[in-house]
């Protein structure tokens, strides 16, 4: 074989070996890069799983806290309702104890009248009892609604009868059949009254005068 051909073959062989080595080296580098990427990904997945576990524990703690707060609030409402009912019953007891002496006085007045048949003493006793009732209502801010002689107000008066007369103003209450009461400016029971209603012709005539 000629020398130059051999040298050419050796050169090609060397270049082939070199290319193969470079290819193998590149493959090793790629494998190393993939390995590093896979490890980083696994580490990241592990971190996310740990964060998820922490968040789930936090969510469970919040749920438990909400459940406890809800139970505490229900117990609080129950205690407040019981306290309110106790206060109402207590107030009822006070009212009853304020009424009982008045009732006892009325009972004694009737028994005394049955024994002695003293009308003057009986009337005097009833008047005192009436004053006690009046004081009882005043202490609780219960007031009578003014009626006779007042202008009719449907918010606190109930008209049972209507009359037409020149002796009273139009819409004036001429008579009270049943008294009305209010508590702190709130109507408990309207007054039942008779109201004067003037016809339009009568009003026109009065205006001319």
C-alpha cells in the first residue's frame, strides 16, 4: 500500500475516534444535566408536598377553631336568652308584689263594708286604693291619653260615635267612653271616644261669620 494512502487512512481513523469520543463525552454531559434536572424536580416536588401538608394542617386547625367558636357563640346565646328570661320573670315578680298590697287593701275595704255597712268609710277606702293604682301606673311611666276637648287623633283615639253639633269644633272629641293609656309615648290602648263632625256647609257658614 502506498505510504500516502496509509497516512490518509490513519488520519481518517484518528478523526473517527475523535468524533466518537466527543459524541460519548456529549452524551455523558447530557445524562448529567438530565440527572441534575431530575433531582431538582424531585426536590421541588418534595418542597411542594411539604407546603401542602402544612397548609392542610393549618386549614384543619382553622376549621377546629371555627367549630369551637361556633359552639361558644351558641352557648353564649343560650346563656343570654336564659338571663333575659330570668330578668323578665324577676320584673314580673316585682310588678305582682306592687299590685298585691293594693289588692289586699281592696279586699279589706269590701270586708269592712260587709261588716259595718259604712258607705262613707268604704268610699274613702276605695279613693285611697284608686290613688295607689294611680301611683303604681305613674311609677312605671304609664300615662292617660288626653281625650275630651282634644282634637281627634287616629294614632291615639278610636272613634266609636260621630255627632254633628255647633257646640264643639270640627273633629273635637266631645265624650270619652273608655280611657286610653300610653307607655313612654307609645300607645298601649287608644281612647274610645265620640267625635264632633261638622258638615262642609256649617264650616263655610262659620267662615263667613
